C-alpha cells in the first residue's frame, strides 16, 4: 500500500512539472511540450488589396494632389483683391530649350552629353529622338506617368498595367518566377517586372530595360538601369507609386519620384484605342 501511494504521488508531481514546462519551438517552427514536435499552426494570411480599375493621374493643384490646391480655387492674390500673380514659368520645356528641371535625374557626364545632343535635336524640330512620334512605347519608368490614364487588371499571380498612350502595357508577375538569361539578353521598353506583397503594399522590381527608352522626359539611361516601385492605396480610390531608379553607369545617385492616381468613377472608366500608327506618315 505505501508503494502505491508513493507511486501515485510521484506520477502527480511529474504531471505537474510537465504541465508547467513552457512550449519550445523546434527548428521547423512546430511547438510541443519539452521540445516535442507537433503540427505547426496554420500561418495567418493577409488578403492583398485589389488595384483593379481605371485610373487617371492626380496633378498638384488640379483636385487633390499632394500639396495641390482645391481645383478651381483662385490664387490667393486674386482672393485678397491684390494684383494678379505672375504667370507660371513654363521651363523646362519638353524640348529642353530652357534647361533641366532641378529634380531631374542626376546624369553622369557621358550621359549628360547624350542629353545635350538630344536637346539640340529636339530644339531644331527633329523627331529623331522622339519615341512617341515613332509610336514606340514610353518605356519604364516614364510609362507610369499615365498621362491618358491606365487600367489595372489583377489576378492572384499577375498584375497588368495598360496605358492608353500608345496602347502600352506591362505585366508584374507575382508567382515567384524570375527572369531567365534569355530575357535579360533581350531588353524591352517595359522591362521584366516581378513583385510581391508586403502587407498592403505591392513591391515591384523591373530589369531588362531597353537602353533606347528614357528615365523621364528624354534623360537617357544605360543597360544597367533597374526600377523599384512600392505601390499602395493612400486613400479611398487613390493609388500611389513610389519609384526609385538605379543606374550606376548613367546616374550619380538613385532618382526617386512619386506618381499618384485616382480611380475613375463609372461612366468615365473606359480607355480608348490609341491608333498611333495612323500618324506615322507625318512624323519626320
């Protein structure tokens, strides 16, 4: 009888000690008492936002861009009864005749010389370096200006951005694929884009970009240029694209810009065909 009592008492103590031992996570991430592996709990997943829809660029001062005034609001001087403000400077013009913008990509001397050649050509009225006049795609990251609007088509494994301008499009693959050497050796205007979700933000890396395209305006780049984007909603129906361009050959530092778009309401959410080829005969 004493042996039975001692045995029962020992079992109770052992059970109490075992219950008090904290769970230990093993190398595979499973949990169990005293390090004994058990089935791992299902990881919680966050449903990414749906970017699908038609969007138009938000411009400062035209209805709600960052720092923009309310659309249609008169200048402060006019509201106070003072003299009208000076006209807004038009520099830099698209032909470069009034120089480069202070926030333009910082080009290295070799590429600044290329920009100067293009500038002189455009000032002379030549279309030699005008990709739009040749019906060529705007290229990345210039494509994301989306001056005429864009449509976003989203599935689980791919997001497609379609621009009305020149009917240009780009695809962002979300299924884990990576560019092959064959793809890297055959650059395109849109490049090759892969992405993944970080919470509610789409992070996109673009490589294999055609060197005949431009960073913005007509700032040239090299075959080493890459583009990183962070795309997210910053308000109801307002999409933001934070763009960082890196090019160790052409730029002295990475170039950053932000593009903002507003989702179109029903009735204004249809892009039209851009029949660029019809105007090729007049391009010289």
